[in-house]
């Protein structure tokens, strides 16, 4: 697996053992093309796996990058992959739900890539939106399988974009605005 863009483009990453679905190159390229310039932004990678999304964000200008991975057996590989990153990063090895519940600061971008068998996506989206992680300008991105649809709205956010990559989908959620309400 390689980094697809930014200053770490072409760098190889190690995949951790066990259950992992490294974000597809095309999916990562598309997401970061949509997000554009990340200079000075914060990026949270939930269910980080190998850390590829966080490393892509750091290489594209994110100044604060946080990874959360529940599987402690991935610690060695994540640490090894993060050695290429010059930007400050934080890594938490604990259940994502626990991290969300204890969150104290908001992020500009949150990427959620729960294992495909994970059946609590809609609930987790609601918890994220209700937490201190999400501010008025936060973009929450949820990667999920086509056979397990996500809601159009959750709390104060609504789905503003949906991208399809085979049986994988990525939904983009943002705060509802007066302009958006007028368009509906």
C-alpha cells in the first residue's frame, strides 16, 4: 500500500496483521481531492487501521492529526508507518466509542472507517455529532458497505455528498445551514 498524494506520495506503508481493509487508493485520492487544501486543519482518523488516511492528511497539510484504533495488536505497524510523518500526531489505542465519549476538542475533518461487520454505524454517527468533536464547520466522512445504508441526517448534520467505490460508499456530513434548508 502506498500514499497517493501530498509530500509523502509514493511512500510505502506496512499493513497490520488481522482484520483490515486498507482504504482503496482511488477512494483516498477522491476524498482528498474533494477536501482540497488541508493546510492548518485538524484531521481525526477513527478505526485508523494502518493509519493511511491520517498519513495522507498530514502529507496534504493537516497540522494536527489524531488516530484512534481499538486493536492494540496494530500498535507496532501504526508506529512504524507514522515514522515518515513530520507533523504532530497523536495515537490512541482504545475503543472508538470511548474516545468519542471523552472527546474534548473539535476537528475540521473526521474520517470513520469502522469494520464492515460493525452494526452500530448510525448510532456512532449520532454520538460523534453530539460530542465535542464536531463544530459548525466540521466535515464527517463515513466509509461503509452498500448493503448497510447510513442515514441522510443525524442530529444537526446532513449528508451533503455520497461517493461510490464498488460496494464501498463514503458519505460526507456537514452541519445543516439556512441555505441548505432553502434548497430542500
